[in-house]
C-alpha cells in the first residue's frame, strides 16, 4: 500500500521534505519494477569479472572504456547509483565499491546482487548533497548516473564530490539537458513540442498548484532542472577539470529526439 505523501508536506507553504518524499517515491519504483531498479544478471556479472562490460551514465550510450581508471583495487563511490546495476558491475570488475543513495529499497537491490554473486559492496543511505560520512580524498572514482534531477541545488553535490575524491580522482556524471524540463511534458507525450517553463525548472515553483498536488498524491519523485552553468560550471568551480563529454537520448526515443538529445555525460578530474 502506498503512503499518502502529503502527511510529510506542508502544502500551505510548499515547504517539503524532499528527501523523505523522493525516498518513498523510489522505494515505490522498486516495487513497481522500474527499469532502473532491476538488478543485472549473473551473465553480466560474469563478463564484468573478466573486464568485459558496458555501463551507463545515461539511458543508451555506454561510457567509453578509456574514461575509467584502473578498476582493480580502486576505491569507487556509486553516488545515487543504485538498483543493483552499475555499482555491481564495477565491483565485479575488481573495484572496492561503496554505494550511497537516499532509497533503502534501491540499496537493497545492490546488496541482493552482492549476496547472490559473492561481491563486497558497502551500502549507505544518505543525501547525495551531504557526504559528511566520508573523509576527504578517499575515492579514486565517483560514478554518478542521472540522478541529480532529484535535488533542488546541484552545486553542493559537485563540492562534496570534489572533497571526497583523491587528487587525480575521476568523476563520471550523467545529467539531463535543462532544456528538456522547460517543455510542457504533457504535450510532448502527444508529440507536440512547446516550451513552457523558465529555467531553472522546479516542480515546487514551476508547476501549477493543482499539478503539483497531483504529482505529490501520485507518489512521483519531485524533480528539479539545473542550468548548464550549475551542471558543468559547478564542477569546474568545485575544482574539477572536464576531460570528456558526450550527449545521449531517451530509450525508447521520445518526440524531442527529433530535435535534440536530452542527456549529457561528463568526465572530470580533480586537479
């Protein structure tokens, strides 16, 4: 049974506990079998053990192999990177993996694969914008697939990533092109493309009140669009040097795919 999330929310002032709301929303997605909550197969783990794997930051395009450091023995943080997918592959490839995420049910999927395959994966529940449980400069790699759409301010995420990375450590990140969230998504589902919302987008302030109420009542995760200045410039401001970049699309393709890609992936190095 789904909990009425409005018990956590003061709708009169729109002061929301976003962490609690999105935690429950993603726990629910596990029960619904969302594609990003389904663990990888034993065959995928077996291939990763011999160094053969494809891993996603964005929906379709695999991360280039040359973007990764030497994985065997490296310390890797899977940041908001759960569901028994990417982090499990990285662990099978020889990395010492810690997974940090807001959803306990999603973290259970990583532990499920670890138990099934005899992998060592540490799972910790928390807010991606607050990595205070970790000391400075301890990770060789942070793998952060599309997920910062669920936090209202992305710059603290980049600052924390820079803090916990070793010098020369690598951040691999995927995120949404902010233009996508400027669309009227109801019309986009009908094949019509119409810009509706100013950027940066926020469910809390961009949606009409009745639309926001409906989103909350249905248990959907709350989303926030961040400008490229914050997504890319924020990494640079945190002390990270962008060394790789590509764009990606939806799978399956959406009407906006006729015009542009909706996802971006970056490789950044702590300097």
